[in-house]
C-alpha cells in the first residue's frame, strides 16, 4: 500500500517517495537540555517515533538524526521568537545550578533519555550535539557570507532574508504585514525576519561556552545547528524533517532559508509537524496548567505507556486537550487492551484482513485513531483467527508493549505496609490485617495472598 503524508510545505497529502532506495533520511528537532522535558515536549518525540515505526513497517530503512541543543538557544522577547536578544538558556541553567554548562546538558539529557525509554521510543541513528559541531556551523556561515547572504552588526552576523525571494514559504508568511501593530526591537537588523547566524560574546558577559571564529569570539545562533548537522549526516537534501507547529514560522523557515541559500538545492522534501498538547483549549504552560513531566505522572499512578496510548487517540496534526481525567480514560482503555491481549493464544496464523485495514489507516498520513479502532475491532471479534500475530505486527507500529508484562516499581512505604500486614496475618490479628489492606487500597495498591506471602498490584 502507498504511504501518503501531509506535507506542510505544500499543504496537502502526498505520496511518499524517498530520495534513495538505500534508506530514508529523517531529521527531528531535538531537546534543549537545560531543564526537564514536560509531556508537551515529549509528544514531539512520540510522533517522530511513530513516523519512524510506520516507515519501517513499510519496509523502509531509516537513518534518523535528532539534534541536542546545548548552546545558542537564546531567550526570545516576543511570542514569535523573532527578537533574538536575551541570555542563552544553557548559560542561565549553569548559573542557576552552580555547574558547568556541559554538566547541566548531560544531566538533563540523561533524564530525557530515561523518559524516552519509559515511553518505548526508539533511539535515533545519531544524537547530534550542537557543541560538537561548531566547525561545521562556522563553515556554513562562511559559505553564506561568501554568497552575499550575511551582514555584520555590533552583536553578530545576521542572515539577510530580503536576499531570498521565497523566504517564509513554509509558513506562507506575509512579510510586508508581518507583526503589524507589534513593537519589534529591530536594533541593527535590516529586516524584521533577519536572524542571527553567529553571536559575538560581550566582554561583560562571562560565558562558559564560546569559540573563536573568523568574526571574533562568540557562539552560534539557534537555527544554524540544524542545517549544519543535517547536511553533515544526511546530505544537502533530505527526505523528512519533523517538529512542532510552533517551529514553522521561525525556526524551520530559517533552516530552509540558510540551507537553500548555501547549497542552491531544496533542503527538505517533506515537512511534517505535530500540533500542541493543550490544557483547557490552550497550549500547556506553567501559567495555564497541565505542565507535568513524566515522573510526576508516574507518581500519580499513570503508566508512561498509557500516555503513549493517549497520543494515539487523536490525529497528530490536531491539538490534543489534556487533563488527568482524560488520561484516566486512556489508562483504563490501555489496561483493558493489555488484559485481553494477555489471554490470546498464538494459532500461528496472521489475520490479513485486519492487518490490511490497519496498514491502510496508518498509511493515510498516520491516522492513528482509525488504526486504533481497527485494533479494538480485531480484539473484540470472537470469530477472527490469526489475532495474536496480527496484533503483534500492529504493535510494532504502536509501540505499546501489549504482550509484555509491565514492571512496576513498588515504593518502600508500600512494601513495608505489605510486610506488616503479612506479620499481622501470621499473628492472627485479622482486624489489623484488614485495616492495612484498606490503607494499601487508598494508596492505589491491591494486595493478594500467595505461596510466597503476598503479591502487590497497582490499581
């Protein structure tokens, strides 16, 4: 079956045709490793993982690169991120925690990787760190300078977007009317949409991360890293590039501009963007609520794979409203699905009819709600044969570990209560035993007697 995906660049579904028969090249915008990743951030990696699994399901080999931004991600002063004044987030984190920027970045990256493992997200072919590719970024800026696309200001080297006739084509930006009515601090920028390629270190700023360059000591702007690193590992033109919808008007538009100006070639054939996680109709944020990290959800009794399941219940291009009540429903459905699947017997057959319908749904721009409905229909079909093998194939895409028993870490407090109850039972203090059982239930745990003493199960 033909794989069709929605291309942000053309605003329509297109048949996917890779550049090479060898492998599909895919670049995914990665984390800025200065703090914990919240569940809204993690949604982007669930989408990238689903895309990769769908490609592999269609027998493509995938070369996937995810960048790690550990320098140069500047704090913006407006909602669109166009004014690149402000401090580097990595430098701010290093000051806050009294550590080196490298220590901070590796600490939060390690936590991020643990989150990916909990969500059953496959590792990319390459993790590409910005600080390890400074020479490549400098070379790309030099190339743009040689071609006349740059200019120098007192604080850095900027890309002149007026030199490109089609700047903003990804976002379909109206350059003339852009930011009309908003105050923009132009500083020395020639155009509102111009962006920093290389920033100069200020003598008064004590930076941990700065490098010598042909233009003076400094550090890269945010956008240049993705172009330099994707070109190094995947080539000047790549098949797929993903990210959040918030990257369309600025970051991805700037990536296209600098890449195509440097090479004269198309940068990306297919752009794919996933939409926001929302809370009460607005993007999750500290002020609005709903901004949990994965550990916080686990502490509330939610499985990371239940959050993965929840992400499959909506089209990736549409906003997803989040609440703990909605996640409750997703977790209950996920548990029910796992319980049913656990009792299936492998008859060594594969139900081709359901598998074809599942493939058709996934190949229609990753229509996960439809594909999930096919899975549930198969699970409930009492007459269907070949369930086990068909569901196993479907789960290669969904990544829900449907056939694996979940290992739940039991807190020491819960273990102590269970031991206390066992002791009470041995002493025939059944009143105390029952009281502890109820207390465990109130804390979210069922206890069952067994030959070994007891078994604990998360409710």
